[in-house]
C-alpha cells in the first residue's frame, strides 16, 4: 500500500473517543498549574532562605525538577488514539448465518380463489408468506407451489427480496392443471432441505385443505422422524365460499347448488400434529412468526455461509500499546508520584 492510498484509507473506527482528548489535555494543564501553585512558597518564606529550604527532586547534578506533565499528556493522547481505533487496512472473515432453513409450501388449488376472506384466500396467503419472510433474517428460505403437482418457485436462498418479488404472480390461474395434492409437495420440500446443513429445518404449509389426507399425513410423520417440523397456516373459513369454475361461474354439486370450499380445520390441525409443528389461522400468523424467530436466533449456533465473506477494518490501536506502556513505566517513577 503506497502512502497516498494509506492517507485515503486512514480513519478512526471509533472516532467519538477523540472527544475525550481536549478534556484530558485540559486536565493536564490544570494539574500542572495546581502543582506550580502548591510549590510556590515565595509568599510565605523569605527570599533569602527559600533556596536553602527547597529540596532538589532531580537526581542529576542539581538540575531543574523534572516535570511529568508533558509525558502525562503524551500518554493520555496515545491512550485516546488507541481507543479511537486508527485503521487503514481491511481484513476478510468468513460470514456466518443462522442455522435455519425453511421451505414455504403454498396451495394454489382452485379453492384458493374463494372469497370468504377479503379479497380472496390466495391474496391473504401471500400476506401471511410476506410476514414469514420478514422473520427469516439470516435463515435460508425456499418456496414450493402445488395444485395436482408441486413446482419449485425458488430453491433455498438468503435472497428474501427475490422470493418476495415472485409472490404477486402466484395464483391458481398460473398452474397448468387443477388439483390439491399435498404429499408430493412435501416430498419436494424435503428434497430442497436434503442437502441442508442447518440444525433447524422447517416446512410451513399455507393451505385451505388437500384431497390426499392419508398420503399427506404419512409423509408428514416421516419428515418429523427426520427432524423436519411441519407447521400449517389455515386460509379460509369453516363456512366456506362458492367454488369458482375455470369458466368464471360457480361449481355446482349433484343437487344443482353451488359447491362450497370450506376450511377443514381438523384436517390441518392433524397435519401439524403429525409433522411436529404448529397450526395457526391466517389471522394469527404472528404467533407462528414468533416461534420461527425464536428457533432461528439460538445463541451460540451458526453455520458458515458458503462463498460469502465479510470485510472489516483492522484495528491498529494495539500498535500504540508498547509506547504507551513505556510512558506509564516512566510516569510511575517514585519521584513523580
């Protein structure tokens, strides 16, 4: 590093310590003046007797009494400069992240278009996912959408902003075929988590129900045995709302009446129980978010972020310590106490 670059990079990491410098120097000046006043006996002792009564505190050939004040000022200056953290070089260190990986599984079956929640279920589901993403912080997050088949929206990533940017386009209309099969989506989420080194692996399912309960509950139990917890956010109301058809009308049942898409709370609670997680209604997503945050912020646990390093400024204040220790040794000479 050349001198010009050094000057450009030189700064203090903790510059507020420099505010103590003028205060300390003022104290040195005040102490020196107080000492001088204390040694001035000319107003009390006759001028002819004063030289004979004064003690020579200098051990070297009767010279002037040594004064510690310049050295004290220098020592305090070095102390403040060291505390301020002078720096002109950067070091790189391995970045670490929270030991948590989450996969969000979003139901995009036709029933998610139901309007028993305003404006509709899928919009409220996206709001819930946004709240969960806000709690991710350093955790990696992936997303799977499903209807009759699962599709990976994003693999595990710390780029939460990208995951959030993709959510507005997620709607039942974008799925190539209709259906409501959760078990394959859980398997796909498991595959995303398969290579994870995280201690905390979670799947959060946002759904209004599914039509393969036996397979879904069996898969959830297997994932729980592998240490992957499954939590569920229920979207909808038990009373339900008319199910819209692809043509824009309402799906009719065998009796000719509009078929209702109802929220099966018991089914979703059973899924969460089988997966070792928590069930919440979409209106209570905050309680699930609190649980996710507490597990991703366990003290003393962190894993290396692959390919990510953090630059930080090297604190050169320690280089001033040898000179400071030498000055302190000089100031502790008995005749300066």
